[in-house]
C-alpha cells in the first residue's frame, strides 16, 4: 500500500487491502474499501466492489491556509421545471451508484453517490477540468495536507449547490472496480438538501425537492411501488424508518437475530449486504448464534492493521416490519480497527440490500423507506 494513502482527519481513506479467503484456493482480488470526506472526525470503513485502486492527497499550493470547513456549501437550489430523473450507472450487479454532475457547468466525469460521505471529493484532474479554485488546505494525518477547492456550482439533475467546498483526493486505477474512471464522490451536500430516490430494480435515480408538498407522492407514483394508495401515492401508508445522524452520517435501526436491535450506517457507497462491526459481533455473540452461518473467513488490512472477517448468512434481519433475511452478512472480528472510531455505529447497511428495493432517502426529514416495486 502506498505511503501517501493514509487516514485523513477530514478525508478518511477507508480501504480493505489484499483479502485472502481461508479454505478457498482461489485468491480473491485486492479490495479497496472506500473513503469519505468527514467534517469532524475519523470515521467509517465500508467495502467497494472488488478491485484495486489507490488514493492520494492533492498537494496544496505553497502558502495555503487551513480551511475551517472543507465540506461547506452556501445554498441549495431546486429547479422545479427540470425532470427529477438523473442519469446513473449501477454497474453489473448494482453494487454502487455513479452519477455525472456538472461542476461549474462542466461535465468532468463520474462520481460515486454516497450516503456514507459527509462531503464531496474531486480529483486534481477533475478540478482542473472544472476550473475549480484552490482556496486552502485541510489536514491529513501528520504533516501532510490536501487541497480544498471552491466551486461556483455543482449540479445534478434538478438540484444545485452553490459556492461549495470540495476536498481534493486523487484516485488512480478506479476503472478496475467501477468500469470507468472516477472523478470524485458526492456525499452529504446532496443528501442533506434533497430527497433521493434509488430504484434498485430499475437501476434509476431521482432527486426531489423536500420543500415541495407532493415530493413523496411524486416519488411513489412515478416509481409505481406497491405501498402507494389505490389511486394515488399516499405518503401516510408508507412505512418510514427513522434516520438519526451520528458524526454526520445517516443511521437506521436494524433488528436482527431475535430481539436484538442496533443503529447501522445507511451506506450507498458500500457493496456489502449487512456488515457487523466487531463490537456488535462480540456483544451479541453472533458467531455462536444458531441463526448465523459462517461460510468462510478472510484477512484484511485496514488502517495498517490486519483483521479477520467472517463471511456468512444471518437468518433474521429486519428493517422496520420488513423481513430481509435470510441474508448474506459479514462479521468483523476483534481488532478490526473500525469500531472504536464509530461511536454508536453497529455496522453498515449496504447496496446488497438497497439494490433490491425502491429506497426513498429523505435525509432532510430524517426518514427512509424501503419500498417493494410493483410487478
């Protein structure tokens, strides 16, 4: 792993490196777990599709001053006349969502749409193409720093943020896991100001204005989900699951293995189905449960530490009243180097679950719905 790829104080490089399956003769490809721009603290680790790419800071210009908030934006605007539909790429298996925003009115490439990122990042190549201006730096671990860019605007479909700070982060060989080069990440700057509808079965994305009184009706009517009313969408009939924000990341309650319940990060940047952090595994004796079946183990290196991960299935897994088990699952073992950084986070709910539903993410309203598509 390259020396430049380190933990960031405001841009956390989250990665899995060189995974080896125990009891499996076939070597699995190296994985890089993901990263996120964080306003306050070191945080989350989640997995991306198999592949290997590297991440490094964008050196700031000489004399750059430290930026206090590397993820801010001045205002968010919706164009009511523009269609809600956003062009997207979900890959072959729906393990990620890529979108192509306009930065300063220019198409600079594809970005990961990521609820697990509390800000936006952009490569140096994308920043040059957008004409973004370096306004300072933000600290990386030790004495290293990365550039913070200011963009006049960043727009996606009907949605636009203006006067936005974007953290510089270069990504090399990103076409390996994603099938195309990645220009950056779109995180909470989008999700905190929009209702984002991810239609997993049809592999589509829509953005709706949370201030519009008919946004939820439009979402469910357009997508023709079964939870709508007989004639029109009825938001009152949708089962909403509350979102709580912890360290600026959205968390949802998940019930599992009988009467157990905990708060999991809702993470569209993770290809996992459900991932349990080590503390959750230990506190609930999950690997000893009759409802859990372990099919293999692997060793990963995260933040320079080797950790053991068990793959398998869990029989009982519920989001609200919806049973989503039996489900594939992964279970971190002690020493994963993750749980201690996450406070009350029990694990991750990833695209392995979300791609099977129409997911209405209403972060401004602090709620999310997992809806069953009409046949």
